[in-house]
C-alpha cells in the first residue's frame, strides 16, 4: 500500500485525468481484502451512495495509533478509500483529528473531479475516521 506522499507524487506525474482515474482504481485493487464479517452495518460508512466499509484497529497506547482497512463495491470509490487509508492509517488519534482531508484531496486535484455524491461520500468517510479517532482517545483517557 502506497503512502500518501507517494500517491501525491504519482498524481503530480500523471497529466491526463483518465490516467489518474486508472491509477485510483489500481490503488483500490491493492487494498488488503476485508474479512466477510467486517462487511456488516456496524462497519458500513453511512452517507455513501456506494457501499463502503471501514474496519478500525487501534493499539492500546495513551494516544492510540489507528490502523484502517476498507473496501467498497465501486472501483473508483475503492480507490478513494485507499487514498484515505494512506492519509490517516498508522497515525496517532490526536494527529488524525488535525488532518485536513479536503486540503489533501485538493493537493491531488481530486476535489474538482469528483461528482457531488462521491464528494459527500468522501466527507462521510472522513467524519467516520475522525469519530473513530475521537472515540479511541476518549477510551484511552477513561481506561
């Protein structure tokens, strides 16, 4: 799985939007498959037109590091899931809350190329990731 900086560099290298969409689809193909039991309502991201599932794992530290895995039933959305995982996964919960996903997507030039439905779904995914990070921090403080 590529890190976000690599994805950003690759996007900058690709001139044509068709090539960028193909790259996005390839990123989605590279996602680690989700276990079947994670494809349920508890892991489903609400607010996405396509089906999107997000699995969150966290270590037990004071500022837990969260690892995300995800999937979608739509190729381009699956690629967007891969980009969000590259942006947020493997970071402490406190850092996740301060990441500006919209700015990151703008840096890729994706914002203006997403349909309103996909953009809304992406925002829903980011809200879910940040809510998971907030919950992990609250649990760590209370625990």
